[in-house]
């Protein structure tokens, strides 16, 4: 059972990454910096629990806030551009963060060993879960509790005025600006929220893997982050969650026997989805059909 609990942990972290990109994409922007924000959250949270001996929850929140602050700072210059230029700008920022941690060396002595980040060798000795006796099942429950809280918050936001503003900017910037919406403020706010969620994902990832290094936060997780909401659809957060389960649970784990051919399958799936389902697998119409089926089933029960 530990294998399945471990798989559920991976799905939870990837779901948070996907939700971090979901917020940004709602405004019509595509950011490849989510892996960089996750790296900030991972290193900050791990340093607080290992070096400063903080409890896990405040360390994760602090890591998320640090990532959110970085996202806010990069948002002002980056979100003044859009399209391909924004993709290149955020990709460059994510790589800059990765290279920073490749050269980041800060260790302190604890007993007879030194702990902390050690440049290219990464950050070892992240033992919070083991030292506090958490089982694999308990770690999985904790991760999905965080996912549920974030998803619920985004679900509420989607149905509030804030969500309507984000979608208005994403659908037609000129029309949104004509009714008094500040485009830069909305885009930077979305980037900041996405950075905070990505920071949470990174902090959790650091603690359940127990060892992180700069290569964990390259272009691949950044690509996955934006692929999930695109594939699942932007009508609600559940499309992103379903896409994560399909890609990581079925394509990556279920088809492991196919080796590297899975990468081609994933690329083909994205191309098919963009052509056959441009609004995502779970667009508004599909969501309404599923809700009607659920209501009928509940009525019969």
C-alpha cells in the first residue's frame, strides 16, 4: 500500500503545481516560472524546519509567502509583456532561480554533521516527517488536505467577483480595461497567488522526498504545471485535478512499461486536446453534463 500512498503524494504535489498555473492562465497569461517559485518554497521551508527547527505548517506558509513575494516582484516587469515574450521572460526567471540554488551554499553544524543546502549537491537531511513519526498514509492525508484547502479557495474565488475579474482580463483585456479594471494589478495579483501555491507545492515536495537539488526544478515540472490546466480546462479547478490524475497516474505510472515513449504520448495528447477540445477536456459544457448526471444519480438514490 505504501506505493499507492506515495503515488498519491506525487499526485497531490503536481495538483498544487497545476493549480498555481491555473490562477495565472485565467488571466490569459502563460508562466513557465512556476518551477522556480516551487524551488523557492522548497528551500525556504526546508531551511526553516532543518536549520531553524520550525514546525512544518508555519515553515510551509513562510516558503509560500517567499515564493509569492518573488512572483509579485517578477510580475511587475514580466506581465507588461504578453504572449511569447512573457513565456521567454518567465522561463528565464525560472532558470535564474534554479541556477541560484545550484550555487547556493549555506550549512551549519548540528552535532557531528553539517546540514543545509550545498550547491550542486543539493539539500539533504530533510527529515521532518521521519523524525516526527509520520507514516506514509499520514503524509498523504496531509498533502491532500492542503490540496483540498487550496482547491476550495480557488473554487470560491472562481464564483466571486475576483474570479469574474480574472476571467474578464483573460477573455478580453481591452473590454476589461474599458470598464475600469487595472490590468497590471490583476495580473500581478494572479501571479502572486500562483507563486504562493507553487511555493507550498515546493515546500511539501522537499519534505516528502527528504532531498532536493536544483535539477528538480527545471523546465519539465514547469511544463507540466501549465499543461494540467490547459488539458483539464479552465471552467473550474476539477479539470486540473483530473488532468493531473490522468497524466501522472495513468500516463506516467500506468504506462511505465513504455519507457520514454510516454513522453511522445504526452505530447500527442496535448496536441489532440488543443485541436479537438480547445477549451479542455472538462470545459463548461462537460462540467454541466457531469453535474446533471450526478444530480440524477443522487435523485435515484
